[in-house]
C-alpha cells in the first residue's frame, strides 16, 4: 500500500503545502525540543531550566531555522521508507525475528477476534425474537453479546481478509486490508490502476485523496520523530532523577500519533476506494477499453 501513497499522487503537492505540513512543522518541533534539551544544561549535569531562555541570540534562531529546514529536506525523500517501516516491512537480519514475532502476535489476535465474533453471533442467532437486542424485553446478556459482536467486527476491520496476509503492525494491516479490497469488486488492482486513474479524476476527488494521505503521513512523521525525541531525552536526563520521566512526553505523543495514523489509514483507504468507484469508466475510456457489460 505504501507505493500507492507516492504512486497515486506523489507528483501532486509534493512541495508547498505538503512539504510544509508533513516535513517542516514536525522538523521544527523536533529541532526546538532538542534545542531546549541542549540549553537546559542537563548534558553537563547542571540542569537549570531558567537558563533555557537566558541570553537568546539571533544566531540561535538562525541556527535553529537552518537545522529545521535541513532536517525537513533530508527527511522528505525518506517519507516513503518511513511509511514502509511503520507498515512492518522489516527485511533486515536484525529486524526479521521481530517481524516474525509481531506477525504471529497479530495472527493470533486476529483469530481470537474471529472466534469471539463467531461465538457472539451464534449466541445472538439462537435468541428468540422477544429476546433480541432490539426487543424491549431483551436481557443484559443479549446486550452484552451484541456489544461484543460489534466491537469484534470493528477490530476485525483492522486486518486483511486472509490471515496469511497479516503484517507485523497495525498500520500495515490496515493499509493491506484496503489495498486488497479497493477495486476488487471490479477486478481492478489499485497498485496498478490508481496512479493512472488519478490522471482522470476530478480535482475535488484528488484533493480529498491528498488530504487523507497528507494527514496520515503527518501522523507517521510525528510518530517517528516522537520516538526519536524520547530516545534522545534519555542520555540528557539520565543523571537527573525524576526528570528522566520527561522521555514519556514525546513517547506519548509518538504513541498517540501512531494510533491516529492507523485511523487515518482507514480514511485514506476509503478515499482510494471512492476514487476508483467514481472514475473507473473514465479510466476505461482513456485506455480505450470497452466498458464491462455487468459486474460479473
């Protein structure tokens, strides 16, 4: 799915707003956080937050700006690799065992979800009409089973249809699910068709697709830089006692951003499916292909 991100609209809005939102803003926040750590004196074992804003000079602002722009420019070409990494494409010898472990974890979790979903559905199907969750005289057990079934269906929607396609991460599984489903009812492979279909789409449809993609990539970039900031905080605050807990702040931001990226991946997948639904006939026309006579 990651190649759809650059393939469908990679040449559109790659500079300007996209660069500012996805690259410059997270880089500026990371550079500012690193600057505050360096000014705090924690590296030398003399932590004093009052020194952070003492003696600020124009050269500091210039250096901070240069560091921000340099970081943004350096990271922007790596965005595709960052998304792939967060999807769980870990092929290196050091990461391969972790990839296997996490894949097995998600497979077990997916199977457990399916079992609980099936059990709750079986229980609900055996209830008499007057005891159904929608009936006035329903029971607490029926409501609990209905709520469990709804929650299991929600969780199952975060995985591909086939367990053998499961990846090591939540983000990868969400994107893989939409990669396999988008256009499948028309026999269209989005990996092949979407970059071409984007050329026939309406501007507002591409704007919708780009907005979803930009939000997801911003969340991914924020998660990566948040993790990096948490790691960098440890050597600075190692000797400062409770101040070591400061590393939990960027880690919490990274975690929240990653979970947000998973939710945004679902919206991005919906945008891809919508673009295919609305533009498949224009796509056939541009390629001089006959329209199918029916869905089959």
